[in-house]
C-alpha cells in the first residue's frame, strides 16, 4: 500500500528522490518523508500530508547527498502523525528504514528490544526494523550480516530498504510478498515499489522475488538469496511504457485521462495473439471446474465475465472475491484458477492464488504490470499492456480485462461448439467495433452525463440497479461512485431490490438503472418492471438505456444501438464518467480519494 524509493547516484539525488516518491503518491498519501546520507550522517525530513504539501514545510529537496531513500505512507499501524511517518531511525541514528507491508510479530519484537533498552518513538510496526538492524550490527559488525539476521526475525510481509552510516555508498533492500523492483540507470541505480516511480530516468528494470535481498551502488546491483546467501543472476528487462504515458497529457486528472484512453487500451487487447486467448479457453475446457477471481473492481470484472461465459459458451464459471476464495472454493488438481489484477501484486489475490496452487490447481491471470508477482507465479499470464494506470480508481484496466475475458468466452464457445463458425466470426467483427463505440460515448454523451451528475451529485444515497450482466456492471459503477465521491452507492440486482432495499426508496435516495437493449425482451421487461416499482414509491430515476426517450426516467442517457455483448460495457464507461463528474462538482480529490491506495498489498 505504501510507496518506497531508493537511489544511489554519482551526483546529488534530492530532486530525483522527490520526483520518484511523488510518482508513487497514488500508493499512499497520508504522509511522506526522505532520508539522505551526507558526510554529517543521515538527515531525515518527514511530515503529514501529500508530497507537495510536505515539501512546502520540510523542503524535501534541500538536503544534499548521493544516497537516499523516500517513502509515501498509507497508514496501517499507528495514526497519521509526523512521528509515525517514514523513514524511521535506529536508536543510534546509524540506520534509516522505509517499509511497505505489515510486520505481524512487531509487538513481540518491540517488547524484546525495549527490555534491552531500546527506546521507540512511534506506534508503527516498521520501527522494529531499524532497531533490529542496530542490535544485529553491534553483534556482527557487518551490515549485510545484520540485514540477514534482521530478516530472520521478521514475520509478515515486507519490502523494505535502508541506508546506513556504516556503509554509506549503498542502499540495502529486501522483499517478501510486497513488490520491489530495481531500476538500472547509466549513472544511478534505483529501487522502488513499482516502475512508475523512476520511469522518467530509466526503463531498464530487474525484479526482486520473495526471499531475496539486494545491494545497490551508483553503478552496480547485487541480488542474493535470503536463505542461502548465494548470488542470483537476473536478466535486465526493458519496459515499453514511455515516461509520457505516466503524465496527465493535458487532462485535469489521471482519472479522466485514463477514461479517455479506453478506446486505445481496447485496441491493444484486441491485438493480443489469438494463441494466448485460445490457450486460456482450452485450459478452461480441459478442467473440471474453473473459478474467476478478483477483489474490488477485479471481482466485478470476474462477475461480468461470468455472464459472458454463460451466454456465449453455455458454461458456468463462478466469480469469487479473492479474500473469500479459500473459504468457499473446492480446489484440487481438476481446478483452474483464473484471476485479474492490474498491479499483479494484490495481496488477497496472491494469497488466493498460492492457496489454489498448494492444492494442485492450474492457474492463469490477466495482468497489466510486467514482471509482477502474479504474472510470474501463474501457468499462463496474459499481459493486457494497458499502460500505467495512475488514478487510484481503475477504469481502463478493468474494461480491458473484461474485453480479454469476452474474447476467451467467444473462443470457448467455439471450442465447445456452442457458437457456429459463422456466429463466431460475426462476434469477432462486432468486437472490433468496441473501441469506436466507446469513443462515441466519450464524444457524444459526456456532456449530458456531466450535466446530470453536476445537478444531482448532492444526493448522498444511490441505488445502482441492473439485471443479468447489467447487474455486474451496475455494481462496478456503484463502486466507482462511492470510491471517488464518498457518497453511499449500492449496486445490486433489480430483483434483489424488492427483498428489503425497496423500503429505502424516498426523496433522499436516487436510483440509476442500467437497461439492456429492447431486443433482449425478457431482460428488458424485467428491468423496466423494477423501474416502475421505484417510480411508484416516488423514487428519482436516472436511466442508462437504448432506443427512444422514455418518460419513466427523470433523467436519461440514451446510447446508440450496438451488439448486445458490447452494450453493458458502454453503460459502464458512462458510469465511470457519472462518478467522475459527481466527484468534480463535490470538490473531491479525484486521483487520490481519501483512505484508498492503488495497489493493496496488505491483508
């Protein structure tokens, strides 16, 4: 959840350190800080607030030095205070540590160290690490051995880095179940939680795996195995994202930029080699049971895909939330685990994946970030290549994943004989129209969506209703609404509403309904019966629908006719825009909503 950065250079690094940590701010923005080594020792500057805010008071770029670390925090242990901000120092001031993850046995370690005379300044779990390093160095008189001895005492998850006056030309780091990547520059070396941090300086990267540690200098890196101490050779990878892709490019926010990038991201996933799509479809066909797994937005991706597989391949693939997977799923050697993750580092999804693999399941994943943990641990990884997604809310990555799974559903339908060759080819041609159809929504319906959103965003309670696949899209649209506006938004099946929630319909609760095209007669009529039920109780209704204007809606967004399998995706994009413009009018922090972080890497 937090973002960590380390740099070793041949010249002053303070400006680069500041820019790198600012590039990771979407991973956490409760507080931030830096530690830079100089001839006088380690200088730490930190405080509560976003990076620019802290820079105004702490002047983060003032310290001079060639070696340093930085951190932006999403609080897990201890309140949002200056004292709890990272970096944390050892008692003797010789070690400064930054950390992403959770040290689960920190209370035991803290008590043990306090009994030996160590004084703690914060309430964080992280602070035990510099104190353990200090105690271990006093015994070993060797920094690397002190690191190994410290790692041996830690339980939980971590990606941490530190600088020390005992070896002032290096940054040391280690990883267990939290992301960590090295950046290989021409005159500097970088480490960070993800690639976006240093992409403007280098696109050459080396990924650290679990139970590995690394030492970086200005012109070298060394990776070793925590358990054996042996050196591990690792091939340098070059990423294809450009530095410009991680900038706003003239848009006021990353969220709006990424919503507008969806036609291009769909073009990209439609160009993924058919062999990969066929391979995943064949794996599903060969296994007795397959689960579609994700959490948060990626759970709703899986839920949308569940309906695509049911309608196009006549196959029921249950969608499960990653955090509940091990409690609900039957897993053995006849099981296929298919997950979605933008970052490839989502804690709950990684945990579910490892649970499945331990029980003999095969695995596949759709992932956006090259070299991520999930992409390396599954049997088949399909890289969606949507480019960096900076806004905490996922938009383009989610719709891209839905499109990939739609392609897989079509392929499975062909393999099973559910779709004839002609039906399959017609569907492929229809799918090619998706980028242009989404562009039409952005060009032709954005202004009406903005008008409705700005007029009604003051309503604090919303129902998002749909039936069939539109239910799944409604739930994702509701999640976007609550994430970015902080208003209560509840997505549910239209029929489910009648079993309790309908009692809440009044002037303080608006309803947004995702309606299928009228040619889907049964689904359309069932949905419109729910509209009538809300209307009969005086409810205010916003309708996303196809066809002619309909007086049953108080406000409406009417879409042009598209094939049925594309229709829910257009309404979902409209839901993204509705949430966006509601939040803009309410003055919310669009790209960094309160209490959220982009990559959830803790339990």
